[in-house]
């Protein structure tokens, strides 16, 4: 996937792991939360095949933390999250869509309750910090809002447990999915969660202090040699196969979590009050008119899309593709698309405009 | 300036002009407001030499607009801006630092008053929309906040007036600096301002409707041939020479506008109330301890910095460089640095750590 080089500047921030990533060697970057995020190493396909078989170290420092701390932290976190966080407890991670007053998605972070008065939102690509700051200022809340020096490093792949055990001891493999704990490493206590943006299993290590980034990378790298460890990153093929939605790609502020199939993360039947709840209740009552769905496009391998591309059912426009890639394992192109709700049913055949022509596409539910 | 390729995706948005930019041919991108922003074409040095002599078309669509509209728009815009916008009038542009409650910079947009109840902030690289949304939600303001389909195209360079006159007629060259008006083009009324992120003079055309981007580019390109027009972009050398500060590079939320030398854009002596005013008043009373300054580093040409680099005065750390580049016209490396206030005086000699060694650096006021 050739692309134009990215120009270095402080504004597009390096991470604690950049030096190792770039000599891995990296072959492509994206930018995420004003920070460099690796996109490919060997190639999309090679990275994907390796990820599904072995274990990889991912520099996902760009998943920045928005920390909300203080007497009103619980109140603010709760009103920001479509998922009821009132009973959030330390040690658990919560996938939490954030919505504006119209129910439009602002981000889809993982919320971590560190203490009764201290939360992290581990965010996708948008300045949640500004949203939180604005709310706190407008409501006169007693909170401190900051982006701490915390940089997640993910260990992903079927051999992740073995590698993590080698570095942090057997206890780390006792962690349940979306739980976190604290583990010793060279005198530091590291927050580690069983989580990560793949369906291959693994962990996210929340490194607290840029200065120790290279040491952490090197320790894991060394321990990983018996497991054929490689540098990797969130992989477009693997995440589309797994139906992992990407904020900014598959979901924007023009979309609601109900349209994105995230109903189960929206606490519409609880008595919690969050911003966007009334809009979402109204939409649930009237029914969504659009939905995210999968598309299978049996054709020659297509290039990943750089923009939305239109879909039609007969002569009628019926939505657009948000992400697409060729999957070697499915031997087919796979896409995620926002489609008219009545179209988005399993097995329906439509057409999508890709690489200069209309191609037949079969709707399917996510994940593939 | 080699760099790793940027990976295409919808999340890193293309602009209405991307097709022309990439065949210009482009040689480097950056990402700005979740959008592609050209960083180099021929080379930093060639682009710079051409910009200072002729005229360039710049795809600065990434300078997104945050539109605030409605009965409380004036109130919200005023409270967000350190510059008093109460008497802002249609037809004028206002450089306006935005600060949080601690006086930390959130962005430094150009504010355009389109009507008494309708403002645009033409923003630098951060989600001002989220800050505005949060304030409006928290304060219960009656406003609509959106990012309209508006993409600035800048025409910059000493021949900009001639080129603009050829396309839009003689009237456009009557525009005064930081004024805007509406000009006809193929049946559209385009907002055009005399502004732009260089010191070479020029205009910004606020294209309203992505669909007409290529036509606008082509019309200007064709009219520009007699003036040796080229595709260009904000140029690192030219902007550092001119002391144009870059949010995210030279200024962050850790810095106040007073530390950045933007005192004259902060209405601290008026009775306007804006967020951050009391913190800034307090800082003005006690005096700043750090200031942005220029540094001249007479040495072999250095690479642009990808991160802050430390400065010292004798053995004492005294700040860090935020941007740096070699200037052919000054035949010297030029840098912008955040330095201890007592150090930042004209003519003071310090040392800066660049490309692996400590180098002598002479302080100077900005612009160079």
C-alpha cells in the first residue's frame, strides 16, 4: 500500500516506542490523536497471517487516556457515557460509546475506573479531552481533566498469554477478558488489561512514564523470541473480519450507536442520565433507518478505501462503504458499510462502486 | 525529508483538492484536524524559494471551520475567545487565542463573524468543535455547532494579487489585510479573505461545497500559468523565518498566550469575560517565567525536529526547541524555543541539543 511520506514535527507526536517501531521495520503510519500510530510493517497480509498464528507487540500509545479526577469525576464520567458507569468498579474495563445531545457518536473509548473518583477513557481518534473540559467548565464541576503520560503497548495474538507469562509471571494469565490488574516490572507497577483491538486475544500494558518505553519494549521483545514475536499494529484485514468498528472510519458524529449496532452498550433501559439518552430513546422508538452491515464482494482483491464509496440497490442509492479490504482467509473482499436498514439484512445482494466500477456485494451481519 | 508512508483511510480525510495535490506532485503530507495537509512538494527549500518569488495554490482544507450559529452564538464565541469579539463585525477576521480555565491554549483560530448570530472559527489542529459542544451542553446554550463543508484554498506569494485579479476581478485586490468579502465564481458566491499562513501576502478562498473543488483548483491553475503558479503549502522555513507560531508545535495546552508572546490578542484590559481571563490576569501580574523566542544556530544545516529538544545555559536547563529548520536566506539554522524568560533576551547565547550534539544558539526576538 504505497502512500506519501509523513513529515516529521512535534505536533504529530512520537511515542515512547517510536525508535523500535521504525527499525522493526515499519512500512506505513497513520496519525491518531495527534500521534503516530503504525499501520503496516511487512505488509497488511503478512502482518495479518503472523498475528493470527503467533504474537505481536503493538505500539498503541496513540490510544491516549483522558483522565477525570476529583469529587465530580464519577458524575462527569457517567453523564458522558451511553453505557451506565454508575456501578463501574476498579479492575474492570467498559466499552463505552460517548454521544452528543443528538446521540451522535463522539468517540468509543474503553472506560477504566481506577478509583471511585478517578476514571480513564482510553480513547479513539478525537479530542475527548476538549468535550470533557467544556462540560466541566459549563457545569462548574470540581474535576481535574488531563492527558497523563500513559502509553498503551498491546501484546496480541494466540501466543500472547505465553509471552506475557514469561515477562510478568503466571498471574497475568489469570486476568479475565476486559479486567485489569497491576503487575510488577523492574520496580514499576504497570496497569495491565486483558484487552486489545484484535480478535486474537491479548493484553494492553498501560506504560506510565515515557522514559521506560524502550526498556519495556526490549524486555518483551527478548522474552518473545521463542514465540516468534514481531512488531505489529491494529490490522485492517483482521479487524474488518472481526467486525471491530473504527471511530472516524465506520462511525462519526453523524451516526448514532444504534445505527452502528452498539445497542447493547447503551443503557437506555436503566435510569441513568447521560448526554444523548433522550435522542437515542426517540430513535429506538421510531426505529433506525440506517445500519452498519458487512459486505462480501467476490472479485479481484481491491485496494483499501481512502474515502466512502457509494452503494446502490437496483438504481436506488442505499448507503456507502466505510472500510474495505481483501481477506486472504475469506478469499474475498470484505467491507463495512452504512446501509438503509431494510437493505442491510443477511444475504441481500446490492452493488458497491469500488476501484472504478460497480461490483456485486452480498450483505452479511458483523462479524464476518 | 524522507518519512514513512501514510496509510489511506476515511478517518484521515481527503480534501476537495486531493486529486490535484497528489499529482502536483506532492512529496510529503502531514495530518491536521483528521485531514490530509500537504507538507512538501518539490522540497522544503524549492517550495520556499518559489513561494517568496511567485504565487502558489495551497490546499489548506484541513483548516476546518467550527460554525456556531443561533441566539447564543455571540455569547459562546465571546466566552471562548481571549480576544474581545463583542464588537466583531462581518467582513473582518480576528486572530483569537482560545484558552481553558487555566489560560492554557486550546487552539489559535481565525474568528470570522458572518452575521450577528453566526461565527466561524477557522481552526488549527485540535477539536475545537468538542470544546464548543461541551460548553454549549454544560451551559444550556441555544446554539447549533457544526463543521460545515467549507474548505479553504489559499493563494500565497508576491504575485497573489495578480492571480486573484485574473480569476475574481480587480475588486478582490481591494480587500484589506484580514478583511473578507464575497466574490462571484461560476455562479457561486465565495467568501474570500486577505489572509493566509505565510508572510508573503495572499488570500484564502473558503470553498463551500466539496463538489466544486477540482473546478476551482483548475480555474486558478490555468489563470496562474503566466505567474508561474505552483502547488504549495504552509512552508516550514518561511513560517519560522516569519515567526508564525504553530499550535501543537510551538504552543500546547501547557502554554499560555502570554508565554507565547500573544499578549496583544488577549483582551485583559477590557471588561469582556472569557474563559481563562482570571488565570491570565494573575499570570500577567506575577510575570511570565517562560517565553517563546527565536534561536539562530550557525552550524551545518540541521534536519527539522520531530520532537522537542533541550536547551541549556551553562549547565542549567533553560527550556526546549519546538520547531527548527535551516534557512537558506539567513544561511543559518533557525529555531523557535520555549525558554526561561530571563534567558530569552536578544543576543543571549545558550546551547541547544540537536542532531546528537550541543550547539551554540543565539536568542533573538520573533520574527527573525
